[in-house]
């Protein structure tokens, strides 16, 4: 009888702990993709206003560094713009970390050039040849005799990895490619270099540069949500297993699927999953 009473008390305590978010950790650390960071940064502020006793830190590095931090247990939520690789998943499981994937939005990788560039559209083959170095002069594209300056993200970037896998495959980037850490760095570089070309996430499109279409299709909400645009990817969060029911981590992630959360995603230039 005594044992049964203790069991009931324990179960009652555990259920109360799970269902009461105030009983959970007061700090949440999020890290990873620079692409996803603006969405989570704004969502963190929104969530902290709902729960003033909670402190959320959002660290923007890149997907590669985010995965390392996730595997080292220094963050509770990872932000990623590329899929977790099989070897990374295997390392996680070996360390008793069980990645749970939470897709939150769609993104379209956007090809950009200087505003004075005469080019309006490229094919996937032309993009591949430019970024691999097979085409190295604009005269092959728009009759302008000028060397092409290729600008890419750093190797640990999820955007770099997605672009390489989708466009180049087993081919390497041209050896003359200029690496930039952030999407905004690529925009700023191309803005001041008339013969440069690069790629950025949809949320970083700026009037300071020209967006090219791919085979006549521009990256828009409609072309991405319908799958017409060829360079579409998911943006997602990763947690260690499914977050406890009604915990702050669980509430924060599920808030992204609400009307308010989808508005924040759209405000930051990405396509909400409800539109896909």
C-alpha cells in the first residue's frame, strides 16, 4: 500500500513537472545557421514577452558550427539550413543524442549580381559552369568582356553545402572563388564589384543587388511554395529527442507553426510551411 502511494505521488509530481513550463529550465540556448537566425531572434523576443522569466540566447554562426555545438550539448536547439549528414547523425546517436527534426520554413537560394550587370536569367547549366570556373568571362553570357568574380559562402555554411550539392554535385567550386562569412557580406561585396556573382538566402534579397531568374523563374513566394523555382530548401530546427510536453522548448517550437509564428517567418523573407 505504502509503495503504491509513493508511486502515485511520484507520477503526480512528474506530470505536474512536465505540464508546467515554469518548472522547466529558465534559459534556452539556440545556435547555428545565419539564414535561420533572424527568424529565431525575433521569435525569442516574442516568446520572452510572453514568459518574462525565460531567457533565450540565439547564437548565429553557421550550420556546420551549429551541428558541432549541438553534438557538444552546448545548445538546446540547433538552427540548420542543410540536412544533417549521416556521419553527424551517427556521431550523435553514439553520444546518446537523438536528433529530432522540426521543419519551420522554406527558402529559395537566390543568384545575385551587380545592378549594372546586363544578365537577367541563367540556366542551371550556366550557373554550374560559372561557379565551377568552366565559364570565367561574362562575354559567354551577356557579351561583356570582363572576368567573372565568383563569391560563395564559407565551407561550413549550410548554404554553401546546399548550393554545392544541388548545383555542382561532385564538381568543386572554382579555385578563384571568394569566400564570405554571411549572406550580407556577399550582398555588400557584389554591390561594390560590377562583375561579381554570388548566392544568398531569400530573406536577404536587397535592392542593392540584382536578382537573376533561373530559366525565367524568379524566387518568389509563389514559385517556391509551388515548387517551380529549382533551388528550394527547408529551414529547420533540431532538438535532442522530442521536447517534453508543454516545456518551454516545445512551446517555442510549436509557436512557429501558429499564425503569429508564420507571420514572423514571412516578415523575415521566407515562405511559411502553411503556404507550401
